[in-house]
């Protein structure tokens, strides 16, 4: 007879401190996924999901790197369980990418002329009185110098 698999997860110390915030963000994510997207462009329907994913990753990043309020064990647990995007956090640690909104904005294969997204251009180099929104995530500017 095969073993019965259980999905019991051993939560590390400190989980009870961040659990309510992560549960709230998960609830927001479910709302965003179930939200009707009538009248929106195809890409605009995904913008709230990108924002919430960014918010969760930034929350865990700030707790570990900026405020040092969670342990390394809890931080790695959150990355393994998918509560934060490890690749996005890796970019935030590099100079010039501290305010990066999503990874699609720096992938050159997704943009014309092999460049990055328009939201990565600093505000002082853009045309005046022109609102720019990223097609991928709805960001209005995530360049480090802004």
C-alpha cells in the first residue's frame, strides 16, 4: 500500500508575524484574478496581479534586507513557498534596479529595438506633460534616478 502524502508544512519561527499581511495580499490576489475585465485591454487585466505580486515581494524584501525583522530561515521559506519572487528580489539588490517593478520591463526580447521598457527611462529624460504607462504591468516609472 502506498504512503499517504500529507501537505503539512512546518512554519519557521516568526511566521505568525508576517502571516496576516501575506493572507491579506493573497485575498487581494484572488479578488484581482476573479475581477471582471470587461472594457479593459488584454494587458490591463493583468496589471493588478503584477502590482500585488510586486507588493508581496517588496514586503518580504524590506523585512529581511532593510529592517532585518525576519530570520534567514523564514526569508528562504517564503521564497520556496512562492510568497515572493526570488528573481525580482535578486535584481533589487543590484545597483540601478532598486525600484524595478517587474522583470518583463528589463527583458529586451519583449520590446522593440532590443531595448528596455519606457518606464525604465528617468523622468527628466522623458517628454514633458506626457503620461507613460508600461504595457506589461502598468508602471508609470521605475527608474532608479526618479
